[in-house]
C-alpha cells in the first residue's frame, strides 16, 4: 500500500464546504420545507444535475424481491453420521451428505441441525439450486467450527495459478521494521471452507498462460450508458432469459475509449493493467436478456458504458451456478495468532464464485481471516451478516470482480484491514445499512472498480491529531499501483454517518480524509456527531455536508421504489 501522507494544507473547497455546513446547521423556525424536506439536487432531474447511476438493480433478481425461502429435497447431515456437540470430527459425514446433495437433480437443501459441528476439510458446492442451511446463527442455532486453516487442509490445485502468479511477480509482504519479507499468502484474498465454484471457471484471471480463447457470441454495435437497449451483430442471437457477459476489452492502449469512459479528465493516472491484457475484459457486466427484436436486445439492467466504434464491446456466454444459498449458520475459527497483512493462513469462511442469483443470509462469522469473499458473480444478496472476533482480519465482506452485489445490514465488530471494500473490477455493488465498530475504513481498492455505492453506512471511528486539528481517514484508495487510481467514475457515498468515538472535542471540526481516491465521486449527506470538513482527492461532487438526507435516507431504496413504480408491473422482466 502506498504511503499516504496528508498534505499540510487543507483544501480551500473543504473549508468552503464547512462554512456552508455551519450555516445550514443554524436554528430556524419550523416550516413546510422542514416537514417535507426536498430531495437533493442530484435527484431532482434537473438538466444541470450530475450523472448518478441507478444502483437499484443490485442484489438477487436485479433488486426485485428478497431471496426466496429455500425449498426442495432435504439432505440432513446427521443422517450420514454427523453428530453435533459430541466433540468428534464431522467432516467425512458432512462430505458424504454433500455428495448425496450433488447427486440430486432437483433443488436440494443440505441441512445442519442445532449444535456444534467440527469440520476440517473444504466443503465444495459445485452445482446450482443448492442451499446450505442451519438452524439459526444465534443461541440454539447451528455452529460450525473449523479448527485448522486452509494452509493445512487445502490439497487441491484450485489456487495453483494464483500461487504461480505470486511467485512470478515476486509479490511479497515487506516490513523491515518487523523482520518480515515473505511471499503473499494465496489465502489472503482467496479460498474458503465453504467454497462455491462452477467446475471449469476461474474466480479471477492472473497469468495470461491460463487465459482461455476469447469466445465471442456477438459484437455489440451500439448502446448508451444508463440505458437497457443495445444493438448486436453476429451469426447468433441470444434468447430471452439467457445470462450473458457484456465485455469491454481494451486493445487500443492508454488512450482507449473505455479508459476515458472510466476516468475522464483523470485518465493520465490509469495504471498499466488497464491496457496490458488485450484479450481480457477491462469492464464486465453480467446481465440477463429480457427480449430480442431483430438486431436489438433489451437487457435487465442499465449499461455501464456507451458502446460505439470508439468504445467497442461484445457479448459472451458466462458459465455460472444459479440459486445457491448459505443461511442461518454461525462459522467459528480458533483464536490463533495474527500472522500479518497478506500473510493470513486461511481461516476464511465463504468463498463465493461464479454465482448468479445467490445469497448469504443470517450468518455470524467469528475469528476469520476473511468472512465472505466474492468473485466472478452477479446479483448476489448478502443480508444480515455479522463478523466478530479478536484476531485482525483482512476482509469482512469483500466484493471483487463482481456485478450487482448487495450487502445489506452488515455488522463489523472485529478489527478488519479493509472493513467494507470495493475491490478490483467490482461494478454497481452496494453496501447498505452497514455499521462498522472497529477501525472502520471505506476501501476503494483500485482495479477499475466503479459505479459502486456506500449507502446509509455508519462508522464508529476515532480521530487523531494533526497540525490543523483532528483528522480521521474514512476513505482508503488502496491497491497496487498498476491498477490505480482508487476507483473509476461515479462511486457514490450516500448518507454516510460518522460517529467520532474519541480524539476530538464536541466543538472541534474534524477533517475526514480520502487522499488517494478516484475521479467523479459523489458524496451526499455525510454527517455525524461532529462538524466535518472533507479532504477527498481528486475533488468529488459534494452536497449536504453535515446534513443527513431525510427525504431519501437510502439511495438504493429510493431508486428501487422509483423504478418499481415506473414499471407498472412490479419490476418483473
């Protein structure tokens, strides 16, 4: 990670924003305007309003409805010899039950009973329409204890490409002050004891030698950012219901149209990975075909970017698993030592890859290196997940190389290096109603992540002293230099509530930092228990600083309600 020293001078725009905020906080007589607060300018449909993506398509079934109640054939692990609470290892029995679940053609529930099960191998889900289900994540529910890390139990070749990548690029954690100089652990951001992956797929590309041939289905010839109609040309046309990948591939180098669309006036900061892999998608959108008419296709969610001769794209098939759920479980790991950032041993709970229309729901995760890692997936809902424990974690709930993932009501009590993260190539993803209690940070992890939303999030954070007064780092544009800047266009922070827990008196102004982020960010309704000024670079669009957005507390919910009302049929495709 870069050394991110704060500049000595607080920017003039930040100071002006603070003065405006103080004025806005002055008491005034109650009025009709107070009783019915207006929408922020960015939502009023004015011609001069900045562009704002529609984030309401995130989550299961493009935001329409919650994940379903699980149904299907029930396979009970106890019927295969597992026994909760007896202190014995239940791995072989659970693997036998999982194998039986894979042999059933119809939807299936793999069910754990109440009590504690001990698992010491990876549970791999390699089929769709399967739900891993417990009796609840609290008292009287199901507890799955993993006594060993992945580094001890993973004997597969699943991460061999990543292992070779780490060695070939000499990716090392170097901390001379701690006498540390070690290769990164492959489990720092990959793998899990609940491992969901369609056979033959890659969670993420690393080495070009492993890249499959490009299998283009059809060329996209025309489409407008934010719209749902596109034109294609080719010998084949997708059918309604097909799940497809729209791939923007950069074969033109640093000045390519897709790079300009990502970064606009900040394009010169784009790192080399934006043009080093001309066979791989730089931007990928997983979507469903709603209808076709001639060479015109209607898709289920709005285009991320224009498509035209300057910004070419194509359609490709996308291999995936559908309707995979993990719910009502508590995952626990031992209180083992913390080995350091990028040196994690692999106490990872859930590794969710190649999933479309899936979910994780009502789950508690204790003492994990990473709670939930998501890759190569789309339209996943992660709901009511709590992470806790004493050992420092790398990720709580992670989004990387995914599209339309919704993480709702996430509670983070444990110390996590990247509390809430939009990682490499994540798009249209949302953290909604999340709350972070320990060392929080909103991590925008470079890698062409863009059009993502932090929505109605609460952070409990301490301030530290500086020459200009108390400061707190809220945004962190981390990630490798070859993937900088921290994010692409239109990452949005809406109604962020910052609760300062120490380091600043009630009458002190606190500067919130985001010193190495990305262009065209939207920050609306940042507020909390102190007066704030914002030092975010490059300069974002900022509105309603030090004032909560009462007319639309959740941007996701506002946009979803508006879309469903406009559809007239509940938003069904």
